[in-house]
C-alpha cells in the first residue's frame, strides 16, 4: 500500500509541476501520472484498488468543502435556472449519447444499452467543476452558485438512478412505486437527521473541541464529521456518500466554525483528491479507446459540444445574461466521477453495457477534463472581449453613468480611492466582483472613467449618491479612507439596505468600538491592527505557532475592540 501511494503521489507531483509549467491545469498531470503508474515498470505491481479507495476520501472531503461554502439559501436562489437547465441538458446529452452509441456502439447496440450509455455520460464531474471554478475565481460568483446548484440537481438525478437500477434490473422484489416511495422517505430522513439532529450534536462537540485549544482534535473532528455523515448517508439511507458529505459541509458552514473547518480540511482534501485523478488515469486503456474511436468522437461531441451549447441556450432563454450563460455552460463540458460509478454498475453488475464501453467513457472523461481545465481560463477573457465590442452587455439607457446591478456578479461599493481603495478594487475586480467607486476628487473620477472603472463623484453620506451606486442591491460597502465620516455613511447605507455588509478602515480604537456595536459591521483599526501585527511578528520570531498567534489575536480583539468571543 505504501509503495502504491508513494509511486502515485510522486508521479502526480512531478507531472503536476510539469503541467503547470506548460500553462496547463495540474489535473492534466495527475491524469497522466495515473496512466504511467499503471505500467509494469516499478519492480512490483501498483495496486489500483488502493488508489481508488483513497481517492473516495478525496471526493468526500471535496464535497464537504463545497458544502461549507454553499448554503441552502444559495441553492434556492438559483433553482429557477439550475433545475430546468440541468434537466433539459441531461435530456439532450442522453439523446445525443444514446444516438451515438446506437450508431457506433460495440457489438449489436439496442435501444436499452444506448439509453444506459447516454445516462452514464449526462452528469458532469463535481470534482473537476469545483476545481475549475476555484482556479478561475468563479466559485463565489452567482454564476458559480448556479453551476453548483446545477450539479446538485444532476447528483440527485444520479441518486434516483442508483435507486432504480436494482428495482428495474435486479432481484430486489420491490415494485417501481414502492422503490420510489422508499427513496423519498430515506432522502427526506437523511436531510432531517443531518440538518436537525446532527447539526445540534456537531455544534456542541465542535464547541467543546475548540475550547480544548488542540489543533489535532479539531482537525480530527472535521474529518469525522465529513466521513461519518458520508458513511451514515450510504449505509443507513442508501444515498451516495458524496451527497451526505455535502449536507455535512452545509451544516458546518452555517456555524461559526466554518472558516477554521475549511482551513483544516483543505490539506487533507487536496492530497486525497489528487489520488482520485490518479485512479482515473490508471483505469484507462489507450488501445481500447482507439479501437472504438467513432464512438469516442460521438461521446466527446455529446459531452463537449451538445451539453455546454445546450446549457448556454437554456440560460439565455431563461432571461439571464450572456456572461452567466458562458460561465455556466463552459464549466459543464466534462464528465467524471458519477459517470464512472454509473458505468461500472451498469456494465459490471447488471451487464447492460460491455466493459469496452466503460473504457471509452473513461477515455472521454480524461480528454474532456483535460480540455475543460485548460480552456476554461479563456472564457472570462472571451466574455470581456465581447463586452468591449458591445456584445452581451445588459441593456441600459445611454445617459447611465453607472451600470445597473448585474444579476450574475456581486456588487461592492468602495468609498475612497486612495492607496487602500485602489488595492482593494484591484483585488475585487480580479475575483470578478462588480466594484463601484464613490470619490470626492474630480480628477480621480475622471481618471477612473478613462480606465473603464465605474466611479461616482459625491459624498457617500448622501442617500442619492448611495442609491446611484446601487446600495440596495450591493452585498457590501467598504469605507477605505480612515478620515471618512464612517458612522454617518454606515447609518445611511443601513437605512437603504439593512442587510448590507459594512467594512470600515479607521485610525482610532475609540471609533472602532462605536462602529462595532452593529453585528454586521467589520472594523479594522490602524492602532489595533498595527499593534497586533507587531506582536505577531515578534512572537513568531520567538517560535510561537500559528494557532497560538491566532488565539492571541482573538483575545486581543475581544479585550481591545470589545468583540464577542468567537467572532
């Protein structure tokens, strides 16, 4: 086992670095590493089953991390696009993939195995899509939420298939209606158990472990939460482990432990997720793919042409912007882990497909993952080039100085464009956030207009100025100038948008204490932050750990700024 892991991880490291040097996604290197690891060159055989078993942990932890960042309200916010879009696109891919298999399939294709083949390739990879969205800074945008919601619908569809297959082709003894009834009961029970019972239990245990000040115990608690509920989902409720891990992450993500849980899960998640791609590469036979190349081309067309094009058209027909349609459609042009699960079950357990078809699906998955990961980074550039030529821009009057709030980008208002405001604006725009500047200097506003950065000349304390900036639809207002009338600006912004997040830069601790009276205000005091940074620098030089420094900063903010413990 150790030999297998060493070979797999070492090859993944080397080829991942090489892929990145070639300006490709490291995912490409991981897949090639699996193909090389499967060769008989290592003195003793590399056990692919060991790699596959460990890769399942990576998939579970990845879905746990997705759940940490994707709350139920976000899913409900995108249901009008995600639900019909996913269903229509899956139907298109099933038809296209089934037709391809019927025309170019292995042996004597029938309508049944053609349908099964289409069903196996209609679900995109959650692992790949999450990685691609994160690498391209799209994960936290409305388009990212829509794509994730889209995949949740696809995953739920996969769960239905996994429940129906034994009923239709096995010896379960259940009727179709009875199987569907039990499926609904079990999934409802899983959601209720995780969101109600497990939520309270996990909150209590997390609180107790956090107070113990032991980093190892907290990391272990994160691992137990993700894997434990995943196993509960599979063994008790007959749902997928991935779906259970996703629910677990959503529960932890709604608590005050979300940030620390995410930071603790990241190293484990990334290490095990690498093994997932290595295991995919190990199961691939190039000769088998070349032998059935017409079927591979037809499958690739259904995956990388029909599905993204269908997603683009559906999103546009639902009245959404071209930007969102391209970002969502481009992220779906691949297949992955659920396709492997379905194909293996359909071919190995029920004999509805030959194993050669599974190899074709694996080969198409490798190609689609490679191309999608390499090409998706060009999608934002294409969108920007089209928008510069007036293609795909939201409709608005010619006299509008500030664009209306975009439905697929979060709006942030930045008050003041000094050194701090300029730095924050650059970072926000890099993450595809819609930034509106409010500035008192006419020369700065004119310069920003020349740089195509929306800016308003005026006093941020005035209601008309904030309304022009779109404060009612903004998710946050950031007051960057230490000398700005932060209290007045905050009060006006809250009158117009009670839920807006206010972030303030101020010089004095006294002002910070006044502004921190509101729970949704975050204040950074120059006096306090400078003192904490200097203390951290000295303590780190003397050997203090990151955990100790984090605890000291937390205690200092509680004592100096009067923050509530745990914030």
